[in-house]
């Protein structure tokens, strides 16, 4: 409490939930004593504290079982007013969002006629997208509900950089893609990202990469369905599960109709309308609302952290000399609470003795930056790395690069899209502090877990703040101008839809084109160039269903779910398996199929094994052996915290009544980085060994590079190595140009040039 004191501690569950410094223990009947004693008419049969002795003490205080009727545990035990409910949002918000969804749906359906029954139109929009559309659609894929809603959600629960790392990582990814990969991907003239792996590494690696990317995008789609469902369930007063299924059905229908045309053109509309609303709303809040919660004014009996005449917080609130505590400044009850508790004119819960900050400047360099609460320093850096590099293998990003008119268009579009991500996403992290001002622990809506203690906070009870999962949405519907709030909500919904439709399309195209086509050996003509479009549309169905089920389970109230979490998991998979051989496609001389196979398999297995081997308690915090890295324990005393003005004999002594706390121990982030490093070592090592050896170190089936035949696609006449060597009737028909083209498809296998034909 003697340091900058808002908090940031996740809960024991898989999803991070942050915790904040609360206030006093009510065992001593400090705040609202008279009112608490009066609420004894009817009782509810439930315990507030697991420790029977402590719970019995407070039952004696309240005259019966607690919580009492029309009361709550945090009031009956801690003297904290029960959190006030937030009124229902106006109907106009729900109507505005519904209209925007219908408009996007109709635009998407209309693009059915653009496809004209051709798979290359469905997959890559005929390679016709100009720079402005490429920029907007890439930005729309990046700025999704994770970069907006998930960003604010994390910065509200934790602090600025805990949310800002999402748009920072996504923006860096687009910049890196523009610099290193986009032009190469466009030059390949393929339908999907795994097609590039097929040309270099053969069918086996192609299928493995396809399965990894589909698994990744199932997570990505689920995360955006959760973002959509979180907003619409609140605005339409339906269950979040129902809202997620509505989202899945609507987005699937228009995506299956128009493919990349529907995705691209709905992205334009969603981007222009949605981005503008999000930008205007973010900068309006930054310009017109408090930067962060100010120092707490407190409540009767609250001791300020400084003294009279210091020119600080005590003087700010006209504090008076304490009664029981010598040389200390206390809450001015005659001034702020003349009618007595609980009818005070001005009070709060004492959660911010020194006030909150919008940004802690050393949060990304100091693990103690958020003391007395821990800082997830490693995890924040790992998040930037995972999103920055893992997203380079994103199917939706690369599909837009393939659909660009020219390689230069793809490159510039990525760079501009990355800058847009920074411009739109980072300001949203600033809104976390503003959300805490209205819905944080010092607000009338703040809720606390009664049965918790924390020695680092000096709190024997009520140590853990429980953030409101819908706080930011309530901020938009209740604290912002109605028009701007609705506009921003439309923007977040549009962002969810723009990424979700791209994910659905990507999974359908990859599964049909790169996986199911491999079954031709067992089921002839199962997937052919003629029915590829139909199969692509059909295969979007199971993945949309899987993502909807996943989103319904990991919704915003689930212990491991929230917007933002599934995004990071999605590209963690890509980082471990796909990114290394992707760079090898373009930056390794004669990239080896064996190097790619080892990188994919070893990276994936390493990541999977470390997930279960490394200690992980779900807090995402490294095990620093300092008190600020202690988890909450159960309530341990019925005495007062030290910042309450009572006789010192009534203050809690942690040595006499210890709080049973465990140190955090979570190495999440280490596994992601270790899997990537192992993939790099094996890929580079295999390439070097084969170079020195002058040949393959081992052989495996499906290692020959090839190019798929597609009816409408420009590559239908390209010659794979097998076609070049086996297709011609006579050696004279094999030209040097044919061989050079073929070697691009299978650079890892040396090919001898055919002997010159004898002169006639």
C-alpha cells in the first residue's frame, strides 16, 4: 500500500484476472457500522469466509448468518458497500449494431456473383486487389476484437502495456511481412500459403503445415466470435452462447458465398465505418475524461499516506488529525460525511492511496514496476514476439498478399496496414485507465472477494478486486456520448467480423485445397479442379462449428477465456511450427524438405511437451522470490488493516496471524520461445549438414516439390519437376527453361540436364 497502488495480479485460473488493492477490513465495524448492524432482518444461509472462527465473528457482529438479506459479504465482512448495478443499455445501441451487421451481411452475399464459379476468384479474388483495398483489408484483419476489446480488457484489469502488446505485436508483424515476405508470396502465384510449402518441401510438409494453420485459425476465429458475442449478448440481452452462434452463422453465410471478394469488400465497409468510430471514440475519451483514478479520498477512519502540511493527498482532501494514530492525517468526516455513515457526501474505497497512472514508464523493463503488485514482464515481451513473428504465417494476411495486383502492392499494403494497426490499436490501451476510473475498485461498481488476504497489501480480508468483464462495453453505453458509443461498438463488431470471415475462408481453402486433395490416391476425383470451389465452401462448415463450440466454452466469463487470450494461443502454434520453414522457402538456398520436416515436428512437439512439463499456475508470472509475487491467501484475521485509525492493539499482525500465500510460478512464454529456437537450430543445422555432406541425410515419402493443377488458376500450365522429366515424349522437348522453372518447384533435388539431341 505504501507504493503506487493499483494492482495487477491474475487469479488462479487459466485466464488472467487482475486484482487490486481494496480497503479496510470490517471486522472492527469501521465503515457503515451502524448500517451493518441494522441489516439483520432476514438472512441467507451461506458463509462469507471459509475460516469458521472468522465467519462466526462476523455473524455475531451482524446478528445472524451472513450475508444478510439485501446485503453482500463484502459489506457484512469488510464494510464495503455492495457494488451498485449498472442500468441496462438503451435500445438504440442494440438497434445500431444490428443494422451494421445486416449491412455487412448483404454486402457479403452480393459478392457471390463476383466469384463466377471460379476457385481463383474465391480463393484470391482473381489477384485483382488494388493498394487501397489491400491496405484496408490487411488492417481490418489485424485490428480485430482482440486488438480492440481484448486490448482494453487487459489494460483495464492489469495496466497499459498488458493490453498494448497486442496491437504492438500485430503491427510489427505486418511491417515485417511487408519487408521480408509479402512480395515473395505474391510472386509465387499460388492459392494458399501451404502451396508454397508444397512447391519447396513436398506433400508431407504441406499437409503438416496445413493442419497446424487450421488448428491455429480455429483459435483465432473462436476469439473473434467471443468478441462479437460479448457485445451483442449485452446489447440484445441474450446469452453469450446464443450470440456466438448467431455470429458464426451470419459470418459463415456471406463468407461461403463470396470468398475473398466478400471478405475484402466487407472489410472495406467495416474498416471505413468501424475504424473511424473507434478512432474518434478513443481520442474523445483521451481528450475529455480523467487520465486515471486520482488518489483515494477514503472513508471514515481512513489514514492518508502523507501528513497535514505536506502539500499532498491529505491537504488535497482537507484531512484532519487522526484520533487514535499519532502524527497521522485522516479522512475529514465532519466535512465529507456530516450525517454519518453510510450517508456520506463524498467517499471511496481507499483503493488508490497514491492514485493510479495511465502508464508506468518502466513496465516493460522492471518486474517491480507495478509494486505492490507483480508485473508479467516476460509474458508481455513474449506476447509481442509471438504475435510479431507467429503472425507472419497467418493465412489471412498472406491470402491478401496473394490477391494483390502486384508484389509491390502487397509489400506497401502490409506496411501501411501495420501503421494503421498502431494508430488505431495503441490508443485503446489508454482507455483501460479511464475504464478503471468508472468501473474500477474505487468506483461504486467495484466488487471484492471477501475470503482473501494479502500480506503485501496489509489486508487480512477483502484483498482481491474482481474486475467487471463488461466494464468497457458499459463505459461506451453509459459514460460516452450515445452516438460515439454506438459508433465505437459498431467498429468493434465490424473488427470481429472482418477477421472472423478471413479466418473462415482461410480454413476452408486450406483444408479443401491442401489436405483433402491428398486423398486422390484412395478416392479418385474426390477433390478436383472442377469441384474445388464447392469443396472449399463445404469445408468451411465444420471449422465454423468447431470455433463456435470453442468460443462458447471459452467465452468472456470462462476462467481461461477472454478476447486476446485465444489470439495469442493461435499464433503461438504458428511460431512453433510454421514460421521457420516459411522463411526457409525464400531465404535458404535450395531449402531442404528434411530441414522443414524437422523444424515443424520438433517445434510442435517441443511446444506441446513444455506445456505440461514447465511449472504453470495460470498467473503468467515468473517466480521472483519477493513478496509482491505472492498469490492471495484465504482470509486470516478479524482485525483491522494498519491504515485504519483504531487502537494499535486492534491492527492485524501478519506474524501472529499469517496469511497463507504461495509464490507465483509460471513459465508461460519460455515454452513458446524455446520451441521457436529449437526449430531454427534444427532447420539451419540440417541445411548445413546436407550442404557439407552433399546430399540428403535421410529420405521420407512425399518430399518432392510439386505444383497443384487448378482449372482456372494461372499455374495450371506450370510444369512440376515430375511433369518436366516424365511428360515429354522425347528429350528434345525438354528445354533449359523448363528445367529452371521446375527447379523452382523442387530446389532441394538436383536434376541433370538432358543430353543434347544428335544433329540430324
